[in-house]
């Protein structure tokens, strides 16, 4: 499966409609991990899933629900965009261990253990202190390992991330973040995390969300690609991928929901500030999904061979999914 | 109000029926803080509240809903048992800060920030590490202070408890626990916590749940009363009270729910062990609520004067409630 040439985006949060499905499919992307929960509880995430069921019905010529690595290849064969369900938080399982299997059966394949704040499972990257994985968190990691749901620590804090890597019997993902050595941000990852991730067979998707980039929206394609090459030296070239964190067609209210959920009455500006609170401007070389091939060109331009470029663009995700999305036999 | 002679039990979790209402009322107890949530979410706790609405309708001659200190006196005047709603966990507010006011309007007056495990607000006493109050927790403390809902840290861990005392602008309660100096248990409280609690005007309810007692079920009344006297020296005689933690008329399934909730498939034995997992036997001098006056006699027997005994038996709770249950004017 590693030899298949596919393009996979490890994280997008866009306001999907038929036009966007078409644009993304036409970009050459074969599958995308879409966010279907930030703060939603179980019942609310079921509503989001049923919303996707309507999308699948109404756009069957353009998209399909991806539950396995094989499904990504099926999406490619039928010239459709594969949709992988994922949560940026564990709120949909509420306090109920049994909901992991329920949501896996409904097609959810990736779940973050915490989103910025402390969750019932792990600590978020904006908390002051990080005690690591909780009692409930240890149970959930075991259950996710059992059913085949990927642990994602993109928005989690350092100690929790290191413990998740250690506790999980299956490799974990950081679907969308960059190394701290490239740009220091609470959301980016230390070399310690990168090393532990790589050694455990985990995978990192590089983000093009400006707050994660050196020089923000002005980061150059070359700088971005050099960061990928340098990170590959730390975690291994089979362990790096793209998780664009592309956000598109949303109003400010959606950003407020992502940042403040229901946990505060005051405004929380997340990675922004009061003076700079809006959605950031994308880098000119990745305005949206239709620019995805600029990354491949950029990687080639800095000297990566085509085999390596294919790995970063999707081969590594495909291989990772192949070992992650089902119960171990 | 401090001169009123009342008996208040700061925590019971019993399977109420008309016979128990009558027995408890006849014991001389004027008001009891009843637990209406361990792991329940918002919708589930609403069901518990409506269950109490039926109790109030069907037993209006025996019980009444207490929302204020004044209501305790009204219960005494009308020879009824006052019922104070409280949660042993923050699960009913889910991730929604706005639910604090909603639940206060429905009569909830006391909420623990965590129950044994890590919650979205604070750490429980059975977690390995305790990072203190979370970002969401800080918002909730402010909101509970605003509307007049008492912060209870009975099942919380040390650092979280110290921070809650520090962050809260109003005194907090530990409704049911004992000092660690009396019996070392994860649920009991260190002298540091006791001192901080006392200095801040908080209050401690002493527990007669055998796992919190020296020698368990064999703890003597005198030992229990000496512990109260010694603790009063640390926190102040105006800051000690009774929170019996009486559990009655429940099957083992209820204990399993309290211990394991929905967060583990395995058995969790809480304060018990696999070999000793059942409900513990009550001390012979406090088999149930009808023995409540044994405490008063025991306190007198070790030399407390009647004014002090009245404070411990209910006067301190009444005074605390008088400053805690309503929005500050």
C-alpha cells in the first residue's frame, strides 16, 4: 500500500458545500480528515454526523465516507474525495467509555484527547499545568487502541502528549502542528515530543495555519518545506505528512465557538489577541486546497526525491491509516 | 441566626422513601444536604430533580425544599425535614458555564468541583497528579461565587482544594471528610488544607463513613468526638460541623455507579478493595439518622459546652448557609 500515490490532508476544518467538495476533489486530494467536533457532546456530534450523511447522499458523485485505508484507494479509483471523520476534542464521548466503540462504528477514526483546555482525559496546551493522562484517559486510550481509533494530540500539552505516546499500544498522530524549533507557539511541539513520536511509529501532519508558522502569513514555501525536511531528520521520513489545518468559509462566530466553547463568558482569543482576533490570512502559496500541489513542488525544489515527496503528500498517512483504523486481529 | 438551635447534616446519600423521611425528621434533624448527582449529565440531573419534585408533592407534610438559611428555620417551625440539593461532581454543568445559574435557579446550592477523578474543573483525590484548578474551573468558581452556589471540595485532591480556597471569593465547604491526622486516607484532609479552610471562613463536615474513620466501623464515639475537638482547634469552632456521609437502603449496584460511573469497564473499588468491596458497616453509635443525638451527647461528654455543641450540630452550617446561598447584594 505504501507504493500507492495518493494525496491526503490530515486536517481541514472548512464549511463544506458542493462547490468546496468539487474544488477539493479537483485539487488532487484523495482524502481529507474533517473535524466534526470541537466542544460537541454526544447528541450534538450525532447531529453533525447526520449532516454528513446528507452530504454523502447529495454529493455521492464527489465524496465518500472513508473508514479504512482501502477506502482511500477506492475514493481515488472513483475520482472522489474521501472523508475521514475526526474530533478535535473528547467531548463527544462525554464521561462514557462505551461511546468510543459506538462512535467508531459510526465511522469516527481520529480523536484528540484534549482541545486547548483540560479534558476528562488529558491536558490542553493552554492550561498552566499538565498532570498527564487521567485515570479515565488511561481507560480511553486502551479502548481506542482496541477498536482502532487514532489518538491525536495536536492541541494537547507536553506531558500529556508524552504519556499518550507511552501508554498507547498503537502509534499516535499529531494531525496538525509544527515543531517548536520552527516557530515557538503553545500549539507547536518540542523536540522531545517529536523524538518520542517518531520512535513510536507515530506521525506528524504539518500545519499551514498562520499562527503555527514562522512569520505567520508571510512564511515562505521554501521555509515551510525546509522545516519539513529538518523535522524528517528527527522523526523519520516515514513519519511526516500534511495536516493543513485549512479553515475556509467560516464567519467569526465559528472561531469564537472554537476558542470559547461554552466554558467562558468572556472572549478568549486563542492563538490570536484582542487586536488581532480574526481568522488569519493564509500564506499566498496555500490559499486553499487547490494549492496543495505547491507543497509537492516546494519539497522537490529543496531536494526531496519523488519517493519522499509522495510519502509526505499522502503515502505516510495511507500507511498509518492501514495500521490504525481497525481492531487488531 | 447563629443563636437558633438546629440540627443539620451536611451530607447524606440515602435511598429516600416516606419511611426514611419520617425517621430522619423524627431524629431531630432539621435539614440535610442530599446528593442528587455523582456522574449525571445535565439532562439526567434534571430527571433527578423532577423525582424530588414528586417527593415534595407526595410528602409535603414531612419535607420541604430548602433554598436558603431562612428555609431551614421554616422547616424547623413546621416540623419538617429541609432538603438541600447538592452535587458530588460537576458533571451536571457539562462544559457549559451558563448551567451554573440554571441549576441554582432550580435550587441546587452545593457542588463539588471533582469526584475522585479529574474533572473539567479540578482534580479528584484518586488521581496520581493534581495540577490545580483548570481554566474552565476558574470561570466556574467565579460564577458559583456570583450566583451563590457553594464550592465543595470533599472528593478533590490537595492542590486543587488549596487553589479553590484561594480563588473563591466566598468561603468554601468540605461537606464530608475527616482530617488526615485522625485517619490517613486519600479522601481525608491535610492540616494545610484545614488551616487554609479555617482562615478563609470555610467549613468542614465530619464524616461517619467508616472508610474515613480511625479503626473503620470500630471507631468509638469518643474517638470521633475527640477528633472534632482537636480539629476545632485548627480550623476554629465556628468552622466545624457534621456531614455524616450516611448511605442507606442502597444495593451494591449503586456503590458500583458511585465508584465506576461510566469511565471504566473494570471494577473500581474506591475506598474499598476487591476483598472488601461492599458497603461498610456503620459504627454502632451512628447506625442511621436516628442516632444523630449521640454525637451531641458525645461532644458534651468530652467537655464541649452546649453553645459549642449546638454550633457543631447545626449552628455553623446555618450561619454558613446564610452567607452562601444567594447572590451577594
